[in-house]
C-alpha cells in the first residue's frame, strides 16, 4: 500500500519494489543512503557551478603568441560539455531524491533535508562571488 500522507515507521518501499525496509537496520541504512545521496547532490551542484564559471569566464590573453592560443576554445568547449554532463547527472539525482521524498516517510524526508543542509554547509556555503546561481530551486 502506498501512503498518501506523512507517516513514521520503519516499513518503507523506496524507488523500486526490491528496496524495502523491514527491519530497523535496513531502515537506518536507507536513511544513511538518503542522507549521503543528498549531500552528494550538493557536492555535484558545487562542481557544476565551478565548471560553469570556468566555461563562461573570459580567458586572460596569453603573454606571448605561443601554441596555447588554439587550445583555449577547445578547453572552453570541454568545460561546457562537463557542465552539461554534470547538470544531467545532478538533475537525475535531484529527481530521484524527490521521488524518495514522495514515499511520504517522515524519516526519509528528514534524512534528505538534513543531507541537503549539511551538504550545502560543507560544499557550498563558502561560495565566492564569482559563482552565480540563477535558479535558487534545489532541483535545478
């Protein structure tokens, strides 16, 4: 049976039918996995924003007309590709976390929210002014 209201208990089916918790140990391991994945989401978001700032930054002009000039566009293209790849991975993790919260289990909800907060504190609270966040939504 799928719950449609917030409930508390150790019996949870998370994301797929085979991920069921039936003991306190499996429930606590599931909570730990949710906490770690949501913290990892914040880490990946930090990496994506840093790649984005690399891709959009204006490179400084070279001091001499050496061989490094033709490599700059390729580097920017690689950074843009990495940004797009990280965006896709981060979006997938964000949607999986949203679906996990939709299990309506209170412990899962708290583990994910605490993981997002701790991940933000560890990985993103020291963001400098060069990293600009256009969308403040946690899933973007």
